[in-house]
């Protein structure tokens, strides 16, 4: 259902902008070196929240999934390896590399292959498919650039609607953590920036403060 809807939205965007964007795209992506720049405010406002979210939402669940299916990887080796790969790819504009909870569940489960020693085939084939799809990044970027901003905003909003509902439902599932989740969400969504530090950091900071405050009250006894 979700895949069909995503394909439909992509076709709708392509039909709305015509075919001129095809000639503007390059079929061969190019690596562009990006000079690293260290900004303490960016590290605090963006890097720290992303680190917490990545560890709590991807790496930790990824290790749990692998352990569930009988794999016992070394956390230190994986974290150090993914960190070095992230540092190497970042100078070319690549995003962070980390364990993926959902992808790990797909590749490590018996659905990938009944024989646990042969499940790497699913991982390798998926990586190859991602590589082929990445070669079309130029066309995807050209399509987005040629589309009206309001249309891209609407399509992105519809694509994230399911994830938003799932996230809010999970955050409000436990009654004693609802106030913390709501406070964190409101501050982050507000978009406030203090001392050049973005709202993601202040949302996490306020959420942690509220959690500590409630820990000494009736919520702790509950």
C-alpha cells in the first residue's frame, strides 16, 4: 500500500513538471570534495541530537535484532567501523553510516535464507540494488529542482505522515512518559533557536529536564 502510494506520488510529480528536467540531469554522479568545517554550534544543535537519535533508534535496536537471530557481533568493532566509514564518506557529502533496525531485521531473519550462513547474500544483493539506484540520484535531484516547492512540500508531508503517526503513537504509549514526549515534541517542532543552537537540542534538553523533574515526584512511585 505504502509503496504503491509512493510510486503514485512520484509519477504525479513527474507529470506536473514535464520532461525538460531530464536533459538537465547528469547520468553519471560525480564525487565532489567538501572541505570539513568544525562549528561548535552545529555540533551541539545538530550533531548531538542526531547522534542520540541514531544510537537509540537504529544502532541499539539493530544490535538487539541481530542478537535475536543468533548473531553476536562486536559492538565496538561495528561502531568504530561505521564511525570511520562515516568520517571518510562525509568529505564527499555522504550521510552517516549506522546499523538499520528494519533492514537488519529483514536481512538477518529466516525470510532472507533458511540457512543462517547464507543470509549475507540478501545483504549483498540489496547493497548492489542500492548502488544502482544511487546512479539515478542526478535524475532524482533534477526532478525535485524542477518541481514547484509547494508540490514537493505536499509530497514529502504525505510520505512522512505514516512515520509521524507511528512515532507519536509509540512516544505516547507509556502514560508516565507522555508529558516528557509531548514537551520534547513541542519544543522541537517550534523551531526555536537560542545562541545559534537549533530546536532539536533544546527539545532533548527540556525533555531530559522534565523526565528528571518527574522522577522525584509521583511519576517515580508509579
